[in-house]
C-alpha cells in the first residue's frame, strides 16, 4: 500500500505532535483551562501524532499532495 507521507514528513509530524501533546497536557493539568486553547493544542497534537503513525493524511489526499511513495 502506498501512503501519502514520506519518512521525513512523518518524523516532523511525530515530533511536533508529541510537543503539542505535552504542552497541551501540561496546561490542562496545571489548571489553565480558562479557554479551550489547551484542549485544542492537545487535540492537534493527537491528530499530528496519529497521522504520523498511520502514514496517511486526509488533508493531503484532498489536496493531492504526496510526499511518500512515487508512482511510476
């Protein structure tokens, strides 16, 4: 199966996703839920981490972007 995310793309998404997840989790745990911002940050981190694990980005599919395998 051909995925639409390359190795570099997946690595960058994983690092940024983990970072956002940690920051969002820290803000939630420290009680800074005055707005929904910490929750949104954590959810974006989860989405980035999930797409990096799966290797398939739905937005890339819609925009017809492919950093993964090259078709002949």
